C-alpha cells in the first residue's frame, strides 16, 4: 500500500471509528476527528517528500483491480498539480474541524464523520488515474457536503443544499455519459489509455461539453454559478471554508487533468469562449459583491470573481498563465478560507453578518481586525501577499494571448480592492457607538491558533512563491504539450 | 443433466427442482390453514414424507436435493412443535424455508451446470422443450426466491398489525413466485400464458388481501380488470404469431420469422399486440396506468413483492420473447421499445416529483426504473442482457430495502406514509432513517451503491449499441429522480421532528433483514465484480 492510499484511508478510518464506537464523549470525538486529519496531513507531507519535482509525469503509481468485468481499476498517482491540491486539502481540513468545535454543538460526531469522508473523497478525486474511479469519487463528494449544508447550515439551508446537490449531480451525470462513451472507445478506464484515443472533432465537441458541464458547475463558471452564493451563505463556517478552499478546485483540477489533454482540438476551438465567460464572471462577481449587505454573501460572490481568474488563466493556454492559475487555486483556498473563518468567528460573537450592524469594531477587536486586514489584502492581490503571485502572472500570461480579456479582467482586481476594503472600513473603522459592538470580545487563543497557520502561509507564498511554482510548473507544461499548445512562455523576472 | 436423480423417461425433474419444492410446500401450507391450530396434523405427515423423499433422493445419488427437501420439511414440523397453536408462524417459517430451499437448489443447479460443462453451457430444454433451463431462468429463480425470502419476514409483523394475517397469503406468494419463475423459463407461448396467469391471479388476490380496506379492494379490482384485458391482448398477439408461423415454440418462431416474409403484416400485428401485453406487465408508459393505484392500495409488503419480483419476471419474458422469437424484427421493435422507455423515464420522474404519498412515489419511480432497464433490452447484446439482469437484481434488493423501511414506518402510523410523516425521522430513529436513505440513494444512482453500478452498466450497454439519445434521456430523468429521492432524505434529516413524531415499529428479525439488505446494496456498489461476473456468465447462457 502506497502513501496515496494511506492518505486517503486515514480519514476513512477516522470516520468509521466515529460511526462504530458509539460511546465516545464529545471531547473524544473531537480528538479522533482531529487526529485523523492531522495524520492525513502528515501522510501527505511524506508524499511530498517522495515526490520527484523534476519529473512532470504522473508518479508514485498505485493500482489494484476493482471491477475486472469492465477493466476498471483502483489506481492512484500524483503530479505536481494534484499534489499541491492534496496538500491544500489535508492542510485545511484539521483547521476546519478545529474551528467547528465551538460552533457545531449539535451532533458533532456526524459532522466530523461527514468531513472525514469528504476529505477522503476529495483526495481520491485529485489522485485517481482511473476515470471511472474519478467519476465515482467526484460524485461522492456531493453527499457529505449536502448533509453538512443541509443539517448544520443556516436558516435557508434546505433550499441551498438541494440546489447544490442538483446542480452538481446534473453536471456529473453528463460527464458520466461521456466517460462511458470514452470507455467504449478505449476498452478500459485507464487515464493513460484515454490519452491515446484518436477522437474526431465532432466527437470531441460533444465530449468537451459533457465534461465541461460537470466542471463548470463545480468551479463555478458564470452563468452556472448561481448555486454557489446560496451554498456559501447557508453552509456552516467549516462547510464554507471547505467549499471555497477545496471543492471549487475539483472543477478547475478536472479541466486541467481531463478537459484540456483529452479534447485538445475542442479545447483550442472553444478556449476564446471560455476566456470570455471567465471575464464576465470576474466582473459580474465583483460588481455583485460590491452590492452585498451580508458580508458572507460578499465573500461568496468574490469567490465567483476569483475563480474566474483561475478559468481565465487556464484557458489562456500558456505556461505562465496556466501555472499561475494552479497557484491561484491554492491561494484562493487559503485567502477565502481564512476570510470565511474570520466571518464565522465574528458571527459566533454577534449572530449577524449584516455589515450595517457593525462599525468601529477595530477598537474593540484589534486582533480580529488585524487578521481580517491581512487576509483581505491577500485576497485583493496586494504585492507581497499570496494573491498577487497568482493573479498577476495570470493577467500577464493572458495579455500575451488575449489582451482585451486581460485588460477587462484587471478591472476585476480593482473592484476586488474596492469591495474588500470598503467592507473592512464599514466593519472595523468609524466610531464605536453601539453597546453591542463595544462589548464584542476579541479572538480567543484557540481562534488565533487556527488562523495563524493560514496567515503564515499567505505571507510565505507571497514572499517566496517559487517552491509552489516549481512544484506545479513541470506538470502544467506536460498538460499544455498534451493539449497541443507546447509553447513555453517565460517572463523575465516579473512575478517570480 | 448428469446429476439427475429419479429418471422417469422424458421428464428431467431436477430441471425444475426448486419449483417442485416450493409448490409442494405451498400446498402443504394451504392445508395448514384449515387445521384450526392443530398444525402438526399436517406438518407431521409432510415432514415424514419430505424426509422419506429426501433419503430416497440421497440414495438415488442426488444429495443436495435430498438434504434440502428433508431440512425444509423437517423445519416446518419443528415450527409446529415450537409454536403449537400459532399457524401464522408455521406458515411464515414454511414459506421462508421453501424460498431458502429453492435458493439452495438454484445454486446447486447453477454450480452443477457450470462445473459439468466446464463453463460452456448448452442451455437445455425440459418438459418436451416447453421450458428453457438457461441463464435467464437461473437468474429469475435466484432473484425471485431471494425476494420471497426477504419479503416474508418484512411483512409478518405488518400483516399482524393490520389484522390481515390470513392463511392464504404465504401460499399465494409462493404460487406467484412459482408462476414468475415458470414465466422466465417458458419456451413456448402456451407455457408463457399459463405461467403469466398463475402469478397474475395470485397477485390479484394478494393485492386485495386487506379486505376491509376499500383502497385494497379497489387496487385488486383495477389490477384484475386491466390485467385481464392485457392478457387478452397478449393472447390475441400470440394467436396472430401462430397464424403467421404455424408454431407456438419460441425458438421455432424465431427461425421461421427469420426466413419467411409472406406473413409479415400478420406477424407485425402479432408483435404489436404482444408488446402491449408484455409492457403492461412491466409497466412501461403508456401501459402504466394501474401501477400507482395498485401499489398504493395493496398491503405494502405485497407491493414490495410486486415491485421487486414482477419486474424480474416481466423483463425475463420480454427478453426471451424479443431475443428468441423476434430477432428478425429487431429493427421494428427496438425503436418502439426505446420510445416507450424514453417516455417511461421522463413521465415517471415528472409525475413522481408531485407525489405526496411515498408508496405512490415509489410506484412512479418504478416506472422510471422500468425505462432504465429497457435501455439494456434494446441494446440487444450480451452486455445489454447482463446489464438488465444486474439491474433487476439490484433493483429488487433496493426496493425491498426501501419498502422494508416504509413498512416499519407504516406499522406505527396505521395509515399511509406521506412526506410529512417522516419529518425528523433522522432524530427519532437514526438507524431506520439511515437504512431508508441507503435505499433511496441507491435508487437515485449515487456512487458506491448498487444502483449506481446498475445504471452505469445499462448506460454502457446503451452507448455501445448506439442508443446515445436514449441514454441522455436516462440521465435527464435521473437528475429529476434524484430530486424526489433526495427530498425524502431531506425531510428525515434536515427537519426537526414535530410533536406527534413517528416512532417506527419493527422487531429484531426485521432489523436484521433490513440491515443485511442495506449492507448488500453498499457491498455490491463498492465491489460489484462477483455479481457482474455472474450476470455475464448467465447472459451467454441464453437459449
């Protein structure tokens, strides 16, 4: 059993323990859940140490027979892209569980078990090299997230949960049909065999759109983003963090792993269209975020805008932009995850998220305000913080291929500064008048402990991003060569 | 067959050993019903006879059949001794024993067939070729008897609660099962018709077994009248095929239709009428009108039996008629069936969304599932055949699981189960809510459940044979269907219980049976290989 399997199994074992041993106290449940996720994080670090950064191909392969009748295997391997996202997942999950211990008082056991299963499924999505296995675990991520939103969410949780489920299921089933079609062509579900297929352009078109249906909903690309603001707003804090941090990346990852290399001709054909949709999403998300009165909704729409940058960079189809969009996936996971955590902390204190209810909080909760400011600045791509090293090369790379799109998208970055700083100003600046605001307690040591690792990474990646770039770049180049756009465009100095 | 036992010329008794056992036990149980509590008066002699026969069989060299006969009859007598004045328990034990024995005999048939011929099976005729003992028959046996084995314990407490623990129920269920299996083995039109009527008549009575419930009476009468009309149409179709070909034997019909073109119009009319009759039984749109009322009105355990087993028998018949007798007309009937399948998938899902009563919703959901299965039929390949068998098997299991949970809820309610009934069930009874959710997720086709693999196999067969549009409709229907399955799960888990919260009633046996079914659904969903391989093996064994 290789390290990938271990990383996937550790959370599963934790979930099974929680399900089977009914006599655990709340404290013990917390320990088991936290222990399992930390163990998974350690396992993923071991994976990183085993990983050969100079090799652009899928490596550390593990395979076992699953359904011999249809030639399906349980096969895992990682490249730089998937490893970066696995690390992001295993890093965020313990923090999410830790942050939930105070806010989730009802049925914490079920909540933790759902998160552990979700983590395992997500890692399996990133690591699967059998496309049927990929489809199965991709769909499987829906169920625990549905429960997390639906059971532990806010007032309008049922609507949000069902909407989330149906949107993502519909996309996933369209992909499943395409996968079966590919299987009938290739005779197996192995990713390597799929790459060898010689598909006609009209076949590629249909398959491209079937796969895109699944990924576009997950990312989400405008105009199929409408489930996201609802899901984000209604989900409990942990759910929002995980959704923004990890689940949205499943779609972007799928685009890079499957959509681009398997349907190269169709990709090159439709890339301009997707760049266009990405720009609309960037501007639309930013403008709608400006108008929100609920700060969580604001961040939810900012996610639409930020994921638009990821799509833009991916379909710019050059090494600079596409590598940067993988980096931006990680960055968005950290920054938006941290923002949702802070919003959660604030909500636990005040039980409201209306920006108008706050004002002048900076004096009452200076630590919270400080963290909030750093994270906001990271999210709006201030140089020196992680957001910049993602967004700037995306715009640079895109400018080489689609100048107009890059210029329009830059306005998205400007708007991001506007809505994030304006929200910061309205919440933390101004006179501290109301008694409720004055009585708001500052962050506890536990909360500081949760947010510090995130902020540390935000700063570290901002100052010294090359380890992350070095990890993903060879794999991105491999993907682009497989897509038939082998050009490698390197920028002199610039972002790196 | 090499291992055949008592050799009477021309009749290979071992070829339908399971049916013989089940029929014998069913007759014995009918006698038990008239003993007024003195059950040992019947079961004693039956056991003596059974053990005697068993010993004779063992001596004659057929150990498995002998042991099964002896054990099943002896356990019947044992139940009489343990529960002297409880005829209902004796009957339930007898029915479960018969089903278990029949399953054992089916497995014995399967293994002896496969081992004797080293994997290459020449499907055999029995009873002067009017029965075909092939892969399809073995599949139907296995599934139908398994359904009986599960459905008897599910219904026992429920029937007692509703005070309809009538003596005729178990024997009728057994007769219906024999009829269904006979239908799946039937190799000429006469046998088809007789088998169809055997199980249909039993089901008409069973549907009305809640005599004081007007809805049950209505269900029975509707099912009877519509079923009789469908049977008549089917019979007319058979007559036309006879006119066209001059024979009733399915393989011969297949040969003649393949070469003769003179009576093409008559044959087409015949096929059309037979299609109406058969699709009525499997409830494809537009011949589905009976389903909702019958499912809702019939006692829920009978509904579970109908939903799980009738589909198996109906599709076995459909496969055999179309693949064996009408392969020459595949260009005609495949598109027709495809259109019916598409209509069923869309209409069933569309109407199910607006249902408030859960059993009614299950009825419309069963229509969509009939549509999915039909994709595998119109594929007309071994893959398609295997996918149909796999789907039907997993569907039967999932349906029993779901209905098992619904029965437990209904028992406490003494009335219909609606969406409001189950609000907050996740709080009041997390175990049952989890079991029901497993069933619903499998019906919705969520990964790691048997339902996902079933849908996957059917879609795969469809795409391989070029039915891409049909598969796309299947996917659309799945999304709609996911909504109403999910709504039930949502009602249970996402809502807080109201004051008069439902407290489901079930005994230990029911708990074990439901748990086992849920475990099976998940295990098949995670590691489907064993069942898939079996379906593949059986598919190439079609006569």
